[in-house]
């Protein structure tokens, strides 16, 4: 388990590597170097299935165990054990989530992990692989359906003329031939005055985006904001037009795709309240009002249209999805079983398709640097009984739920003269919030933790930095420099 | 070696081979006699599995496919030729040449006695499975004393949190909740069996209320409880008010709205309200297990 916090999962791990926030590449490159130094790489796989190995080997030479120990704060011996254990395992997976991706170099973090799988051949085989754990029930499905700036449904690239042409013929419209903006790019475009109208479906960016002051100012500056959601979120409160929508999981029919690419059916169990309509109905009514009649398609009819256009979904009829309890894409036809793991092509000799490239990525510290004024590293995350900005999860009673707390180590509490339960002010370079302190034995000195589940209580994203990974458009939610002040007295810590 | 550029993401990757799975270990098969019939089963098969695959309905209370057998309820006992005592079918493995009787008079008597002992001391009013077994075996719990005379486990229901109640007057000590809270599912270890003999009971550490215990409110204990001793607070309240009516309820399978695991939720609705959420054991992803959000995090739907 590699995590700056000793989480409850870490307590179950055989080893816990409590690395410094944002030092993931220093760790991964050191693991790679150690695997090579010990001769534990999979030579056959590297030779036949990968490219760029020699350059990579030279690149990681400077990432010694000693360097990693210094940068990551993890003992060199523990990193060595990790490298040997991973390389020698019969099957090994690397699972990660937002601690890897919510950094200004999140894509590079992922590439550094991919390097390890390529070095050892722990990819494309049963029980091995690279596994980004999805945090939301349909964030994978959103991508599957083309809710990405450069992709059409089925991950078909919009800048590929042949693929785009297929959709243009099916839909009878011209599709812009260049990719659009991702989420943070859209906010930058608002700042430049290029984006003036925004239609938000099922998201609460006023609370979920980093640097909340800036986000809300930009949303307020739009000519028109339209929000379609099941509940009156903070973003919906700011909107000129709100479309009340049925809850996708129990008032509506359709599909979602989970973390293992399994497409599953969601079914309507309840009628939505009066005046609340299904997402499809809202979109079609809006199209009609704008002069285009899309009819009144059912969820299954739309799904079948998708199957006709997206080869990876072609074999997934509603009947099969129900009988098989979901199918994992790609599923090319109605006799195809779906695929439990990907990239098996890398084990064909010769490899089918392009070789898998090693990537030479460098360790880059978080954008929001620690200094004398802001000496504490704040990282953000979730707690078990709550979820994101709390739109759904704050509306049920959870016996274990506490009000939001600033979690710190007891050592820091002692050093700063604060006690548990005491309200303190947390200041970053962008904003300040107040929260009561809780001591968490899973945190060490210099590390603090907040969630963004209770934005009305503690607006955590007023603190976070909008430094963005240019490759993914994701903000560095995981690394904010803060200072903790006693509310009653002078600045401490 | 020349450095090759990254694959062009604008072009789809070609189709690869289908995933390959490790070969299933071929178990040796053995022959046993079940109620006079020759049956061939794989080595390692339990007598319960053998009986069920032969279409013989063997009753169980403490057994569940997803839990390790603990052999405590003794309702599944069968007679093995040459064995002095009856054996629990849920955990006894079939052996070559074994002759098993699943419904002999001795078996029926033993099952009837177990049911009578349980029903004379425990409130089985919300345990339809036990009631069905009692009819099947002609159990007469009143043999052990009319109501009010036999010793019982009657006690006040524990309502110490917003999500579920513990009514140990209905507990048959099958251990399923303990197993689901422990290594068989949740690894939380909030509850265990305390006390001995008739005083044995399910308890949190030092018998503290749930909110002070290690409980994380996954409700996986409710999911496995065969008697309704563990019950959603919503269901408990509706039953008390006389509003609980399963004939007016609909069950719909859908997917949890929270994280990316994709657990199946069976949503139980009555009069256009969600009254509880369960998850099917056959579901391949978490085999009936949920977390607090999936099992209880739907209250906002009813508030609208």
C-alpha cells in the first residue's frame, strides 16, 4: 500500500509506504531502477512487446534508492522490497485512484506506473494488469459514451476523419473536426471570454472544482448557465435555468459502466416526482424547442444506436446484459463473451498492433510549494459514509458521521498548541476556512487532511490549487500548501 | 535500439486475442449413494452440495454459500451409514462409497427437535424459512412448555442508531452476522459471540452500543440474517406501525449510484417509496455485500 496517509486499507497491507505527497514518480522510477539493477525485468516481454527500453533504462539510472528515500520519505529497504516483490510475483496488479491522477503531472504519474508493468510483463494476462479504480458509478460510462473533449462514443477519436464520418452519416450532421475543451480548459475559456454559455448535467462544479472562489466567479460571469440535476445543488442555485431530472439509478432506465469496464443495466423502480423528467426526455424536448425533432426514443433504442456505431459495445444487447449480469467491453458481437482483461495482444508473437512504449518521466514536486508562510501539506479525499460534494450522501443519517474536521497528527497538534475539537483557521494562498481539529494516528507531522463532503460547512476547495495537468486537465487537488492558525491567538505552525 | 514514437491515439488499436483463463483443476470424481441412488460428484464436494445437485432439498439455517460453514444449527444433519452420530451436510465432504440418507426417520426427528428447541425459546415470527421448515417437519415447540413457561431469549429490542435495529429475542445464534462482519466479508470484527450455554449471545466489544463499536454500518449482517433479528430501521418501524406489506412491494435490480464498483442493488419499494435495499448473493462483483452508502444512502429519494 502506497499512500501518504495510513488509511484503514493500509492497516491490512503487508507493507505500507507512506510517501510524501506528490513524490510518486521518484518512487516508481526507483522501483524500476531496482528491478533492472537486480536483473528481475522480463527480457522476453521487453524485447518483443515494448519500445524505448534502452532510453528508459538510462533515464532511471539517477533514481537510486537513496534518492527515493530522500524524496519520498520511505526507507530505501522498503522500496527495494516493493521492487523485488512486484517483479517476482507470478501475478501482480497496480491499482490506483485519484492520489495518482489529481496532480499537475497526473498523466506522468500514470505513465511511470505503466513503465513498471512493461518492465515486468505484468499486463495483458489473467490476474495481472494496471487498474485505475473509478470513483463514481458511471465515470467510466461517461467516457465510453464520448463525454470527453476528443472522443466520440466508444473512444473513437473525433480528429480521425473516417471515424467522425461514420457518425456524421448516421446522424446527418457535421461534427466539429477538432477536439473541444476539457473541464479546466472550459474554465480558462470562460476567463478569456470565449465560453459564455454552459449546460451542466449531473455535476456540481461550484463545489467540486479547485480554487472555488475563481470557479464561482467564472460561473457567475456566464451569459447563461443551465443545470440539469436531481437535487438543487450549489451550481443549480447559480443557474438561470434548472431542469429537474429523474434519478438515473432508480427513476430511469439505462446502463452504467463500472471500474472493470462492466456495462450493467440500471432500472426504474420508482416514478419521479411530479414535474421531474427523465434525462432523455429533457434533452429531446430541448432539441424540439430548438427546432430539431429527435422523437421520443427509449433508453434501449438509444443504446442500440450506440451499438451500431461503437464496435466495442456492438455485442451488448439489453437481453445479454441482463442475463450475463453485465458484460465487459470490448464486446464486438452477440457471441463475444466480453473481455476480463485488456492488452492480451502484447503477448502475441509478433505483437498485434503497435508496441507499448516506455515513457521517460521526471519527478516534479507539487505546484503549491511549501515555504515558511505555508509549511503544512494539505491533501484531500473522501470518508467512507460520504461522497463527493455530499449532494446525495449528506441526505441520509449516518451514525458514524462527524462534522467535517481538519485531521492532523497529534504531534503537530502539540507543537501548535491546539487540542482536539478546537476550531482553527486553515489558510492557503487562495483562501481560508475554519474547521475543528481531529487527531488522526494515520497522519504524520506536517500532513493535514480535509474532505470536500460538506462544502457549506467547510469549503475545502477554496483552499485547493488550480494548477492543472496540461495533458489531462485535472487539478492538483491532492497537494495544497497551508498554514494552520489558532483562531484565538497568534499564528502557529 | 531506436526510440519509437507513442502509438497514434487517433487510430483504434487492433483487436487482440480473447482473454485466456487458467485451466480449472480437474477434480477426481467419486461415487456415493444418496437415498439409495448412485451419484457421481467431484472430490471435495460437501454432502449438501451433492444433495442439492441431485435435486434433494436439504434445509439449512446457519449455512450460506458465501460464508464458511460453522456447523452450529444442526438442521442440515444427514445419516451416514456406519457413522454413530448424524453429520452436518453443509461441511461434511463426500467420500467414495459413502451411503447417505437425507430424509430418514432419525434425520426427520433430529430436525424436528432442533426446530422445536429453537421456536420454543426464540421469536421466529419474522423468519418465514423457519416457519416453512416447522410445517415440513411437523415441529411442535409447545411440547417444551406453553408460552410463558419455557425459558426464552426474550429481551428488549436494541435501537441505538438510525440505520438498523438488533432484536436478539429473534436470534438463533447462527453466527452468520459474525462471519459476515469478520473474515468472510467485511473484516470489521465489530461483533462476536459472548457468553456460554443459554447465556450465549451476539455482542459488540464490552456490549457497547453500535455507534461506540467498530461497526461501519455496511449492513452485510442484515443481508445474511435468517430470522429478521437484524432489520432495517425503516422496516422495523413500518412493521411496528402495521404498514409493512410485502404483497404491495416490488423488487427492482439496479446499480448503486455511488462509487465505481458497480454493486447490484435490489430496491424494495412500497407505495412509491424505497423501504429497503438488498443485494443478490449471485451478483458476481460483491456477492451480496454492500457498503453503508449502497445499503442505506438512498434516503434522499424518499425526501423529495
